[in-house]
C-alpha cells in the first residue's frame, strides 16, 4: 500500500506498449470531434444504450449540451466550451475587431454560466479570450482563425496531458490490485484516455492484471452508465458497485487503491469532485487505502485558496426523485442535489498530474508545479 511510482525506465516500457496499443486503435467513440469547422459531441446521456453523435449548430446548443451533461467531465467541458465559443463569433467576421472582442467576451461569459464547478470550462474560455486580446491588430476574420487554432490546440494538448497522467500513474497499479473509482473521469470525460482511468488504461496496455471497481455514482449514474461501459469495452476487468457498497468491499480487503478525477483543485490541495467522493476518501483513510486524485494542469485553480471557495453546482430535484423513467420519491418531496463535494487535502495521498505525482504539503507542491 502507498507504493511510490516506478522509475523512469518503467515509464519508458509502458510508453512503448501504450504506443503499440494505440496503433491498434481505440474501441471507444470519440467524446468530442471538430471536423470542417463543426463540433460533434457524443451524447453521453444516451449511453450505454445508444451511441449517438450529435452535431452542434449554435452556441446555445453547446450551452445546453454542457448543462444537461451530453458532454460532461471537467476537461471535456473545457474543450467543448472552447469549440462552442466559435459558434458565438462565427458570424462576426466582418465587424471591426474591437466589436468582435466585445461579443467574444459576452459569449464566453454566457457559456461559462452553464456549469460552475469544473474550472476547466472557465480556464478554456479565458484562454480563448486572452488569445484574441493578444492579437488585437488582426481583423475579425483573422481573429476567428486564430481562435479555431487555439480551440484545436486546447483539444490536442489534453490528449498529451492524459497520456502523461497515464504514464505517471500506471506504475502505482500493481499486479493483482483492486482499484476503486467514483464517477467517470475516463476517456468520455476528456479528449481520450481520461484522468483517473489513464493510469488504468496504461497499466492494462502494459500487461498488468488488476480489477477495477466502479461506484455507480448516484444520482446520474456516471459510474454505471459510463465508467463501466468504457472500461468493459476496452477489455479491462471492471466490477460495478452501488455507492453504498464501497465500505463493505474495502473491509473485505478487495481494494488496494482509489483513483478519482477532479473538477477543481484549490491552491491548498482541497479537491472538488463528484458528490460522494469525500465519503470514499474518508473510507479509504479508515481502511488504510491510498487515495489518489488524477488531473491535468487545466484543473488546478491557484486563484482559489481552499475548497471552501469552490462553488458547488446544485442540480434539479428531478434527478434525485427519479430513477430513469420511474419516479422513486413522493411528489413535492424536499430534495438536496449538490453535484460535487470537496475532499479536504489531508485525505489525498497524491495528485497524479502530467508532470508527476504531487505530494503534501500541497500548497507547496502545487505552487512549485503551477506558479502563477
Ligand atoms: O457531473 P459530471 O459528470 O461532469 O462530473 C464529472 C466528475 O466529477 C469527474 O470526476 C471530473 O469532472 C473529472 S473528469 C476527468
């Protein structure tokens, strides 16, 4: 338990195997594609029953796709937001550049209002606006092209970030391990490979045998509908658990480590992630199981000092009162539906990033890694 990452040489071996595996082609549909200037999103609300790719035609549609979780997961909503912003200024290519920039900022604020907790969305939108502002001398037509390139770059960079998280985290997963995850921080939540799942895919590609336990993740079942779907489709050994089974399974000694993703890491290492994550972290501490969080730099928010300042999205009561099409609570029931919780940094064994595994004290290791 609590084993450190393997050496550089091990990473190199894994890298080679990963490249070979990628050459065989991924079995998963792409979460996000940008083809001939148009955005295509895999509608994750229909998984695992149907695989539907939906062409986006307006910024309003992209706002809605983010809001209703057709596209979800912190890195994925950042990428979708960057592409979605293009729709907001596509028709502004013949106006003066200052007008273009004003509209760009308004549209970025609009898209940012779709979901508050994952910092990747505001990070990507801010990056797009800053890119345009740094090229004020260009015409609006040229600015639009610069923004297309920036959105593609954000998307491409995410692929590299996920790959590096996989390489850095895979040596933690040993032969015969049981690895528990919560929600979906998988390929579906990113450009590819995922964050929490990247070490799993990478270790699997390197021939390590281990079992993944996926919490179903009430109320929207991202673990049941998405994580178990993508891991099963990719040939990993995955077992689905109801959320309330984790303590029992841990008590039986079946879990050797936990890896989850995150929507925002505060400067002190407090970590916001899908509701229920904090409970898993507390359980892991009780049973002496290492609890890792995996994320790219785009999820680290050095401007938010602690988890207390992270805005937690509160969603509709309907999500809690219904299970699929079936009503499961009395009409008029009072409901709380916070979509995320914040795990205090003291429960986090390490943060697996693209540059390595950060350890406590996180205010120091994060500041060193992501100086502002
Ligand atoms: O509400 P969701 O499905 O967007 O929540 C997703 C999560 O909580 C993920 O764990 C997090 O965004 C990390 S994704 C790599």
